[in-house]
C-alpha cells in the first residue's frame, strides 16, 4: 500500500516538471524583438506580434541585423502608452482561445477606456505602425461615433474650422435638404 | 487637440453611410471636395462598410418619388426613413408612364416615352440627385436592363427582354420562356464580355414557369425564383445558393399563417438584414413577413394606381455617391 501511494505521488510531480521544461523551451523558441518608442521606452515583444506591424517588417527588410534582440527597432511616432494599448489589442486578438463574444466585449471595453483625443492619437500610431486590423477597427469606431452627429459636433471632434461663408454654408445645406438630410 | 491628416480623415469618411456623408459636406471645403470626388465615391461603394438599401416606389403624378429605408418599420414616417426625392427632369412632366427600368450600383434607370417607341432615358442617382440623360432612343422600353462593366468602369443599358433585367455578378438576368417548348429559363447577359448565357431553372419550375406568377428576384445576393399561386397559402422560394451551380437550387416555403394571404399574390422584393421578407401583393401594398410567414406589418401607400403588371412598381437600390465617369 505504502509503495503504491509513493509512486502515485511522484508521478504528477514528474509530469509537472516536464511540463515546466516544455514551457521553458517554447518560451525560448518564441523569439522576441526589441522595440523602442518615441519616449525612449524599450519593449520586448513577441516576434509573432511585432511582425504584424508593417513598420517593423519594413525596418527589418532594410536592416535585418535588428532581429537580433540586442538592437532596438525605433518607432519614432509611437509613444509608450500607445504601444501598450496596441500590444494589448493584438495579444487579445491573437489569443487562440478568444471567442467572438470575448473579442466583442474586449473591443467595447477597449474603446470605452479611450477619450476622443486618445482615440485619434492611437489612430495616428496605428497608421504609422501600419497595423491593418487595428487601423480598420479605429477608423470604423470613429465613423460610428460621428455618423449620427451634427456638423458642429464633427468640427469640434476633429478641430476643423468652418471655412464656408454663412451664405455658402446655407446654400450647401439647401442643396441636400430635399434628401431629408437633417442639419441640427 | 490632435489634427488628423487628410488621408486619415478620408479613411474614416469611407466607413460612413451615404446620408452622413451628404450631411458632412457642410463641415468644411476640404470635406466637401473629398465627398464629391468620383474616385472616393467608387472606393466608398466598393468598401461597402455601411451599405444602406432603399426602395424607390412608383411615382405619383407629382414630380417627386418616394424612397423608403427597407430596414425601418413600414409605418415609420420620420425624415430619415421616408424621403420625397425630386425626380430629375424628364421630357413629359412625369406622366404616369415614367418607369423604373433598372437599378445598378445606386443608380436607377428611368424611361419616359416621347413618341411611339422613342424614349428618353435618365440614369439617376436618387441619393445625390446626380443624373444623366440619353435622349431620343428608338427602342421598346420593356426590353431593357441596366448593368455595370467593372473592367471598363462603364454602365451598360441593354435593350432586349420583357421586364427589367436584374443585375448580379456582372450580368443582367431575365426570366424568359422559350417559345419552342414553352419552358422557362434565366437568360444572363454578361455586360463585360457582351455574351449571353442561360441558367436552367430547377426541373420542377422549368415547365411551370410560363405562368406569369413566377418571378425572378435577386435576394440575399442570389438568383431566386418565387411563386405564389392564388388561393394557396404558400410562397415557393427557389434560391440558387451558388451562382450558376445547378445543384445549388434550394427550395424553401414560406407558409402564410393568416387567412388573407392565402388569397393574395404576394411577391417578395428582398430580404432585410434581419432575414425578414419585404414584398408587395398589389400595386400599392408593401408587406413584411418573418421567415415563418407571419405577417409583421403592412402598409398601403397612397400612390397612383395604374397597374403595369399587377405588382408594385418599385426599384431597389443601394445608396451610393457614384456618378458616371467620362461621357459614355
């Protein structure tokens, strides 16, 4: 009896150890790239994610040596707080176990945490990094914010000065009034 | 304040529906010129981030057409749902034979008889008011369809068959009956290759389809044949799920649950996003059914009653900002 309990005890320990070893190996295999943001913060990022960034791909094409972790790839137009958000987004969307509903919830929360200025900042960063999925998500989200808003809201949102004379503006509003386009 | 460069503004605008874009022309001059740019209109249509479908109803005697949002409740009269759109100038001041002869990429093809068999055509974008006239064409207006040749960015008006052709996958489609054996067949005219091909009907339908109750429809992006006999409580709906794949014809029934419908000749027009069926059962009445055949709502429009073929005269179109490029 005693012998038996002994052996059953050591069994799981052994597998856990093996599992741990395996994990270590996969972690070693998952190569990382060093990215440096405009405010000089360096990030070690999984290559599988970093290589989704068009700007990183392009940099590595020009200077392949940077794929060795020692050299940081500079991201001139991305600040660290934006890169943190971008990585959060891609880690979630890359996560194999994430279901459609998880992603939807994540996207909603992700948006809710951003104010309009941060949203535009992030769009600029996504554009610079050339990350398609996030770029589409952000442009679509901004479109959703403004789609039912009035012209004045849109001007404020984007910081646009009205360069029409009052007469011109009235004329354009008249032009589309028949189509039931409301100008609040 | 972060100011986005114009190329990013344009990317955002591409993802807005047509009606928001028309409103936002007033934001500033540069937005006006982005939204008015024909290339932008094309990108916007092709991206289809926010496609919105409307139904243009046959005209009253007046100079306006009624356009309704197919997704909205039929009784919703709000200004964003029901539009009264001024018609483009036609020759004869909107006499009752101004007809909808086709629909393609947000354009409606209107015909107006001048003299016997001489017609004015107007290619009209009801969303923007843009229109182009083709004057004095000698043809029979029933023999016509309107399609788009993507290889040349050309719009093609085809003169050939009864009832207006339906545009799908680069081809115009008509349901015709072969005179030698009285069987029905779908004729497809590829507007790019200028070639005619035939699509066979499912065998059960081929012989019966000479009956005028069979209708060709494009629904849910598929070629469909619908049939609703008088005094039968069922609508037969044949969908060709894969284009030109004969084995993909799928039959489904919509069984009407209310007594009234058994006696109507309901014909579907399209599916809404929720999978409801929008259709009409006489020259005036629109009905919405769910997929179980339950009547959700109906509405009789106070429109002119002259019948063309006993069905509501209407044109389904997706809102677009497109104009015709070049002079063809």
